[in-house]
C-alpha cells in the first residue's frame, strides 16, 4: 500500500503533473470568464440579438478550431524535437512557419466572410446588422493568432505563459462587456463583436514578447512542406473531432424539437468541458512523447500517464455522482431532467480520455499522424450514422450512445495500431 501511495504522491508532484495543473486551472478560468461574458451579453442584448450573437459566435469559434488544420499539433511535434537537439534556429523556423501559415489561412477565411457579409447577414443570421458580421469575420484573425501562439508557448514548455495569455482574452472580453453594463452605455450586436475582435490583442502582444518574436519572415519551402506534410492528417482529425462534439445538439433539435433540445443542451454544455481537459493533457504528453526515444524511459512515463488519466477518470465519475445536486444548482430545478444524460455523456467520454495516450503515441512518438486522421474520419462517420439512427429510435439517449460507441471504437483501434507499431 505504501508503495502505491508513494508512487501516487510522486506522480502528483512531477513536472508533467504540474504542467497539467497549470493548463487545467487556466482552462477552468477561461470557462468561468466565458460563462460570465455570456451572462452579461444575455442581459444587455435583446432576446433576438442574443440568438443572432450565439449563431455568429458559434461560426467564429468553429472556424478557429477547423482552420488550425493540425498546425498547432505540428508545432508541438517539431519545436520540442529541435530544442531537445539544441537546434534553436530550427525551432524558430518552425514557429515562424506555423504563425505564417495560420495568419494566411485565417486572413483568407476572414476575407471571405467580410466580402459575403451582406449575404450571410440576410440569409444565414437573419439580421440587417451587416457590420457585426464583418467584425466577426475579422475576429477570426485575432483569435486564430492567439490560438497558434498558445500552441507555440506550450511547445516551448511555457505552460504558465500559455495559460496567462489565454486568460487575458477571456478576462478582457468579460471586463469590456461589463463597462456598458456599469455605465449604461449603448450595447449592440456590433459592440459585442467588436469586443470579441479586440480582446485577444493583449494576449497576442504578451505571447509575442514571451516568445521573443519581433517580426515574421517568409518561411522556407522546406519547413512549410514538413509542417504541412505532418499536419495534414492532423487537420483531418481536428475537423472530425470538432464536428463530433458539435453535431449532436443540431440533430436533436431536428429530430426531437426545442423542448428536449433544451434539456439535452444542459447536459452537453457541462460535458463539453471534458474535451477542454483532454486538450490540456494532450499538450503536456506531446512535449514528452516527441523527445523521448529511449523505450525504457517511455514505458516509465506511460505508466505515470496511465495512472494520472485514471485519477482524472475517477474525478469525472465523482462529478457524475454529484450531478443531481450540481446540475440544479447551476441551471435551476428545471434542469434536473438533464442529470441522467450528463451521466451518460460522462461514460461516453471515458474511452476518449484513455484514447489520449495511444493517439499521442501515434502522432508524437511513432510519427504516424495518418492513422490519427483515419481514426478521426471513422469517428465522425460513426457519430453521424449513430445520431441519425439512434436519436429517432431512443430519443435523447441516442446521441449519448452514438458518442460512446464512436469513442470506444477509436480507443480499441488506436490501441491495436499502437501494439503493431510497437512491434
């Protein structure tokens, strides 16, 4: 017993654990400030404008996630390897390439939204406020830049700086929204989109300073080719995982109507916090797996990672146990019906938690991102098919079962691929 207790305490105080605590705490703070920002916005906007804001906001952040195209994961692979071999010049060139690519891609997407903003405003968002849609398009650039800079900080193991930069965005967005509330200033859809556009700027400035970046250079074709070649399949996985976590609510609305969608959305909103935790853990594992070549050292670290993930799984199950008290406290007594679905989603996400280890090994140790992209495509196909079949048959249990089936399938397949790669 003492042996296991000593091992658990050693794990809890390890460098990787401390890095995970920092990112985890930062993500919790982000979630709290985002919730407060949404609350203030709901109070200041009309119900109609808040609905439009929610739709525009969903477009912006979905675009930011998809436009990463795996570039951030590529930086988590190349930069630690360069730094581990004392190649600071190579690390800078990959960092410069990642920033350049993300800036070009986000600027292109932003330009499309700005040019077609009159059409999008009228037909998609059903609003005459074209300026708000244009500014939302510009926000894709600033949020994307902050996102890729966060990946760069994590790749250089500056986890505290990464958390601070991310928190400045969510905190500033909340504080800027408070000013019109406190001083009774005019607050419109254009105002809230302007806040979203400007709030990442301080985090960008701080990140550039911490990374020592004074200017961007046109990257070499070789570094672009290496980064794109490695990140291509990771981009496929990024798009697939984004669709997987955001598809259920729209399909529930189509099949089951707004009332049941409201119940399910409460459970989904709470469960969507799990992927945030998974991202933090993946970033920490990436920095270690990409530079650990010795098999003995890798096995030791895998044991620690497995134990840490098991502790996190226990925390998830504890959260599901106290859900009958937690959910009504946060959302009111009307949300009590969502408890059973939150518990189901917790179980559905457990296989995804354990999948972090084999997927990280495939990407950062075995250098096989293609398998991860293929598994991502399989996952999204199972989720789409499962939702279309299960939701009409089993109601709100349908999307829960579809997600659990997809995550379990990916877990076993990824473990099988890792086993073969290890041999």
